[in-house]
């Protein structure tokens, strides 16, 4: 059965309306667009799942390599004598840095090294009070640096 509605011909088959070709193509286009959106969403979800999976795999592989390296170094090291360890720590404790060495190591980190003759001994004392705090120097090292600087300091 056919009839016209608002300028369009509609055909009924088994009591169902069959839309004209133009309307059915619009509906098909909408369905294709919806399917594309769904498939792109699925692809994004898959990509989102693979990222943590790959990161986990890389992390697990790095742990395995580190553990294998640790076992190699442990097996390669000979058993140490505890008395030998005490001797090396005593040697390290006895080795003290001179004032010039501490000055060269610490002061060059923030600014160029100053000549000791640039300031007088009293000026070096004031500067060292400030710089000891800034450089976080222990008292013993600060005294060694101050002694070094005051010995070679300029005259007032």
C-alpha cells in the first residue's frame, strides 16, 4: 500500500513503513558514523591498556637485569676480612682535607674562587661566618679554611 505524506511517498509492507531512499541513506550514514566512533573508542581503550602493560613489562625487565647484575657482583667479590674493613675505615678517617682543599671543593660550587689576598684577615673571618652556613661546612673544616685564607690574606 502506498500513500503520500508531506510530499513523500511511503510504502507499507506487512504493516511496516518503508522510508524513501533519501531518508534511509541518512539513517545508514548516522549508523556508520556511530560505528566509527565506537571503533575509535575501542582503539583508544586498547591503546590505553597497552601503555601500562608495556611500562610494567619494561619495569619487570629492568628489575630482572638489576637482580642479575647484583648476583654477578656478589659472586665475583671475594669474602672480605672484617679486620681489613676496619683498616680502610681508619685510613679514611685519618685522611683530613687541608684548608686549601676544602676551599677549592666547596667555594667553587657557587662562585669563582677568590684569591686569599683580596680581603684582610678580619674580613675573611666575617665572610667565613656567612659562607660556613651557606656551604653547610662543619666547624673543623671552616676553621681550616679560615686559617688558610688568613695566612695568605692581604694587609689592611
